[in-house]
C-alpha cells in the first residue's frame, strides 16, 4: 500500500497569511493526488485533483503542485472560512490512501 | 446539481449487519465510478470501497474484505454498502462519493453514522 504522509499535522496562522502544507507519498504516484478541505461536522470538499488542477468553483487562492512523491497545497490570503482540516489522497492505485490530515487553526 | 444522499446508518451490535444506501441525482449515475469513504470519530479519512459503472469491478480495503460488499443499481441511481460481521472499529461516518477517475472524488454525500456497540 502507498503511505501518504502530511506535514505539519497542525498549523496556526492568522487571517491574511499564506500557508503551505506538504504531502509525501511512499512511492511515486505521478500526479494522481487530490486535496480535500473538511470543516467541522461537514463532508470533505474536493479542492484539487491531478496535483495542481482546481475543481470547478474552487477559488484561485488554493494552489497545488508536485509530481512523483512530493506535493504541496498552498493557501493564500487566509480567511476565517479557510480554517479547517486538509487531507491529501492518492488515487494512482488501490487501496486509495489519505494523509493523516493537517488541522489549520487561527492564531 | 450533483446530489448524493446516504441513508441506513444506525446503532448495531458487534457481529451484526447493516446496509447503507446512497441515492444519486444530478448526473449520469450509470456512467460513474462510485465509492465509499469512512471517518471514525475524531479520526482521518479512510477509503473503503469502489465500484465501476456496471458493477463488474469492485475494490476494497483489506480491513473490510470478506465482510463488506459494494454494489449498485443503475436503474435506481443507487449505491449500496452491505456490511456484515461488524466490529467496534467499523464505527464511523460513511460517505459515498463519485469517483471521476482522473478528477478524483469530486462530489460527496453528507454521510451516515454507523455505530457498532453492545
């Protein structure tokens, strides 16, 4: 199975900040990497697919990059609604696997 | 608008069974791969199972193999998860999601809670 490791596990930031979350795969996954946002008590929401492509309707403040084993999610100009938990997920092979999540909190 | 609505969750004793359903609308269900993802209380996301458009291909995580079965009824635009021999560690919110292949899981339901406890 492919293991996905996110860092950091938690992150404190202020409104207006720019933050970066990293995700590392235990083996190469090409660009078959997605990022999700999950607010408390809500279902996950897809932000990015193919490592760097925005899902329809997702604002351009979210951006993704990477290929192979190392990936990043960057969120610029943080707003209160961006404070949530973020997950990466590989979908290159079964079993699909998620990172453990990064909780983004307001400083 | 894509809508995925799960149902069938509840409290069940260890060793018991439950069948989850997911009603889909707003897209051509019969052309879409579908999947189930779960989230234990306070924990992260775990992929459970996927099924292809006509139900001929199914994949699942090792921890549920032999106990859970994913299926679909394209005439009813519905996805199912039959869960047998339930264990305490199966306690989770179960989400159904559309798997668009190269676009990943793009739409999710609101989830249904399964609690396995005596």
